C-alpha cells in the first residue's frame, strides 16, 4: 500500500512540479511551530482528516536518469510523519 502511495505521489509530482518560492513559503509557515525544509520539489496532499498535508521530494540523478527518490510527508501541523526512500529503475 505504501509503495502504491509512493508511486501515486511520484506520478503526481512528475506531472506538475512546483518551484518553491521562498517568500510564499516563509509567509505561509511563519506562525508554525515547526517548518518544512526549503526544497525545489514539493506539493500538497489531502490528509486523512481532510486537512492539507505537504510532501517534499528530492531526487538522485545519474547520467541524466533518476536513480533514487526521497519523499517526506508532513501533516497539517508541519510535523514530519514519514519518509520513503526508494530506488527508481527505468526500463
């Protein structure tokens, strides 16, 4: 189930990659008790309770191909709830 979720998040992210705007991120999370690290790839998810959760992603490339992805998911309170690291294989 986690792997299916991971693949869904990757597909969503590959279809639409948002570029982080530091001013927007700083304004949105200024009042938060915890903050999400600044990254180039992030997005939003519908949490299980209907709240907005956030994911961040980082990729390792080799010879122009994606080799590994690290996805971190944060709840509505911007608290890290899980991280998935997986290798990618392009056939």
